[in-house]
């Protein structure tokens, strides 16, 4: 993966988010949440992101 800004040919962080191929709903984003916590994003904010994803899936 190449950075658009400085053209470095690697990525520092990567997370897998599983998405349904038919409806594009997020099935699993646990790696994303672990990465956010590792990056010292507050647990409250990570929980808010989880809730927003669930709401997006539920009402889309």
C-alpha cells in the first residue's frame, strides 16, 4: 500500500474488517477496535464507534 501524500510503499497499521459481500454490512471489526485501543484511543470513544457501527448496520 502506497501513501498518497509522501509515496512511501508501506503501511504502519492494518486492521481487517469483515464485510458482507451482498449487503456490505460490517460482520466483524474486532481488529479495528483492538488497533484503536493500541493507539491509545479512549475506551469510551472505541465503545461509541462500536455503537455507531451497529446503528449504521441496523438502520441502513
